[in-house]
């Protein structure tokens, strides 16, 4: 070996083992990175699922029972609601109960409120048939108003035979007018008009409500 060859061999730097280490090839590091990525993706998916909303119809401003439904009345609102509450509301991805031009408001709806299914009714029912009912104080909700839907029961009143049973004579009829106050047999009362256009109205029903004690139960 020549002197120059020996010097070149001695002067060649030796690679440190530490410099040969390539951390990105370490399987433990790769596994850890994959676990972090998976946790991030799953966490984002869980947050997105928990915050998902559904589109419902709401009213732009207050509407009154009996008024025709206008396209400008309705605005889309996003909300996250329990299933029990959502099933009673009109979603924007489902058809309306009738053509828009045939719909009327079945009840008053406040400014910005979500639209319930019971708030929309078809206006093509061939007119309204109104049945007047005398309701004594305490036999109907105190805040009963136009557009509310009620079941009508007739049974014994104060001073009548307590053994008589109450019977439901009308189901799910709409209140047309909550009436003014009056007095029947000395007790305060009011005359409530209900729409019986779609009800099975008979002479027996009319006689029963005229002679008995009427109680109204609001159903929607």
C-alpha cells in the first residue's frame, strides 16, 4: 500500500450509526401516526353526526287562521329536534298536504314559528258547517281559540245523575270561534262554534250536545 493510499483510507470519515437511523421507517412511529389520524377522523364524524340538522318550514311573519297560505309566508329553517317533536312539523323535503294554492292556515302561527302539520288545511272542503256548542266555565281550555282542534264530549253536568256516562260525540273538529261569554242556569258559559263539515253529524248528535253538558278536550 502506498503512503497516499494509506492516508486516504485514514482520512475517509466513518458514518455514525445514529445518522443511519431513519425514524420515518420505524413501524412504531407509523402505527402511532395512523392511530392519531383515525382518532381525528372518527371524532370529526361523531361531531358532524351530533350536530346534523333538518330543514323545516317556518313562517316569515305571523299568520292568522283561515288565511290562504302564500309562498312568501314560508321560509326554510334548520333545526336539530328530537324525533317526538320533529314528526309533528312540516319538513322541507316532503310534500305539502295539498297544492299550495289550495291550503289555508288552520290556526294562528306566531312570527318565526315552525309550521306544524295541524297548522295546514285544505281550503277546498266545500265550505264550513258550523255547529254552536254551549260550554260552561271550566269545561274547555281557558285559552281555546280559533283554529284549535278538539274532541267534544257530552255527559252529566252539575246536579245531573252521576251514574250517566260521558260519550264522545265529535272527534278532532276545528274551532271556528271561541265565542263570547254568557250564562246558562246561572253558570258562566260561552258559545263555541266548531266546523263539522267532515264530521259524521246526525240528529242524535245535535240533540245530545243540546241537552247534555259539553266538555271540550283540545287535541292539537
